[in-house]
């Protein structure tokens, strides 16, 4: 049986003949666990954004759906480890999905700035969506181009070097990592400046949720950048445990955290007007005046 035949069909794993695109046989138990987690999270996120009627948070559902598709593909790869369709599906889905989690965090910050007042942020609220969603989109396009070039090179006969495509993908991942790091820095900045706002204290649990999920995504992005920089046969990419922990587990934690502490249930429907509400009984509020809102 040729290498091409193994890539198109469903053939049992035999490392003595071919280690396959993963360099290992994907773990069945891990695949099933993560698939179930993300399917349940998808259903929960779908209910949450529809119940609250805050439609932008559909991005959390899309993120969990993408993760579910990727892990179902990896589970299928346990039985068909050479199948190129399943391999490509899990790569594209698991690269794309975290960007939707990030988009939801960008929107949450956008809404919180409206609640806390324009002076809490160095940028107007809308710019967080324009800058960071634009950066994520650019990153995805770069990674897709690099992935297509690398895939064509790997599937060619005779096989060509995947270096060019891999380097382009690395550039896209690093760009995404830098963008998310900038967002994290601005998130800290806004919280420092907003601490005197009356609603900040009551938002501590949501602030924790956004902070910890931002860290999860940052660590995951850093791992993927290092993993790919080592090449398709590098140490990290050929040892599944790192992927399960630093991608699967971190993205599971992100999905679950945002299910349990969902921004839609903590941020008022009209945050700009809610920003004028005060707790007179709190001495810290007596020296705070509501920001002027633009008409």
C-alpha cells in the first residue's frame, strides 16, 4: 500500500511502516473527553447568548463548535491515523477556534469601557473590536496561506520542503501572540484606571473570568508558536501530551470558565447608561462622578 493510499483511506496504525502525519497515534480517551466537553459547552453557550439576547456572544458558541469539530477529527484519527482529511480538519479547526474566544473577550472589554466611562481607557471602545478582531483575521489568513503551501509541499510527489509554508504559519501565530499580549496589557491598564468606578467592585468575578481566560489563550498561543518553530517533526509536535495539556486542556478551561462566568449575565444590556448608577452607601463612590456620555 502506498503512502497516498494510507492518507486517503482508514488504515490501522503501524509505526514500523509509517508514523503518519501526527508522528503518533492520537489518544482515544483524550479525544472523547475533549469532544464531549466542547459539545456540551457549545450547547450551553448557545443557550446563554439566546437567553440573554446578546447576539455578539454567538462567537463563544462558534469557538466551542470549532474545538468540538477539531477534537472529533482527532478522535477519528485514533482509528484512522493516516487519513489526511481528518488531520487537516483538526489542524484548521483547532487553529481557528480560539480566535472566536478572543473576539468575545474583546467585545466584553468594549462593553465594560462603556460601563466604566471613556476615561478608563486609552482607546475608544469600538477600537478594541476593530484593532484586535482585524489582527486575528489577518493572523488567520497568514496561517491559512502558510498551511496551504506547507500541505501542498508535503503531499507532492516527490515530497518538497515545507519550510516556506511553515515559516509563514509561524509568522501568523507570532502576530496573533503579539496582538493578544497587547490586548492583555490594555486589559490591565483599563482595570487599573477603572477601579474607582462604582461598578468595578461588583464586577470582580467577571474581571477574574476575563483575566484567567486571557492568560489561558496567551499560554496556548505561546505553546503553538514554539511547537511550530521546531518544525513538523519537532519534539513538541510529536509528543501528544503537550498538545492535550497546553491546547486541549487550556481551551476546555476557557470554554468552561466562560460558561460559568459569562459576560452576558454580568454586563448590563445598556452599559453606557448603567454607568451612571451609583451606590451612595459606599464611601469610595462619593468622590467619583459619572463620565460625560457622548450623544
